[in-house]
C-alpha cells in the first residue's frame, strides 16, 4: 500500500508509503491520493486533512521511470493538484519535498515543516519545468525573486527560510511535523466547519484566481520541452548517475 489513510477524530491523515523509492509519485500513489481526497471531501465527519510523507522525507517528486499515471476525474494530476477542494488540507513535511513533492505541498492550504526540511523545484536539471502547477503557483506563495531563484537555480529552500518568507506556517523539531500539523488541525476543527470552508474558498479564489489559462500554458510548455534533446540528455544523465551535458536544443 503506497498511501495510508488514518482518522484522528475529525482529521484525516494521509501518508505516502513508498519509502524505498523516496515516495516517488507513481500510478499507485495517484490512485491512493485520489481515493483519500475523495473521502475527505465527501465524508461530513471529516473536517480537515493532513498530507505527509512519513518521518524521513515528504517526496522526491514524480517517478521518472514509470510516471504518475493518468489524471483522475476529480483530482487531476496525482489525484490532487488540480482538485477543487472545500476542506482545509495541511502539508506536514519532514526531509525533502522536491519537484512533484513540492507541487503537492503547493496544493495544500497550510504547511508545517521540520526545521531541517527542504523544498525545491529541480526539474531544469532534467531538461524539464515543473508541470504539476509549480511553475505558476510558486510565485503566489513566495516573493517573485525567490520563486525565480527556485526555478532557475534549482537550489533548495530551507524550511527556516521558508518560514521567514511566509510559506511555512509552523516550524517543528525534526520528527515532529505530523504532531505539529495535528495540533494545527485541531485548532481549525474548534470552529464552525461551514464557516471555515466558505472562508477558505474566498481566500483561495483571491490568491489563485482562474488557473485554466495557466494550466494551458504550462501543458504547452511541457510538451515543447519533451521534444528537446536536452530533455533526453537530462533523463539519460539521471539514470546513468552522471552530470548532464545540455546544449540548448
């Protein structure tokens, strides 16, 4: 089972369980996340969700060998990133959240992270760009120049810097991110659930707006990159465990 679902009162905890592959996102994770998010949305007894990768890392991103499977009807890519949600979802991050893992975090509403956690969008190292919404969502939660820094250098962003910049809501000691997220979820669940959902809807529409055009541009750019020699070189270098030699073609 690549996705574990647990109930803690009114809180649903969803944990990625593909540790041998550093929680690389594949078709099984997509199916599991989609089912979990459908349950969170549809069950009136669930008021808040938490998404975590376990105690060692959040996710290394998309599985470059097998891919992430087909988009789901309600959740889109990885069953989550194009989903229209009404209930709060908290990311609890230990270790690294990279590429598609970072884009899952960007799909959540709040972020709790261990002090030694890191976030990054390293797709340019493989001749690609973040195509799960990261290329346009990152600038909505981080200052523009920091968003450009992540996209252009592929350097990681430490959790402590991310907290100073307003991306991380709560910092915890290593190993305590899930407990911190549960405490935050319990604070949310103290309040009227319908009022919380209406407030969340209003603020998310104000922040994200209509992403339809952004998704179209993102998909088109991704398709152009898939046809390049640099993309093939990036993937060959990854599996060959060597530095890539890009040519801009």
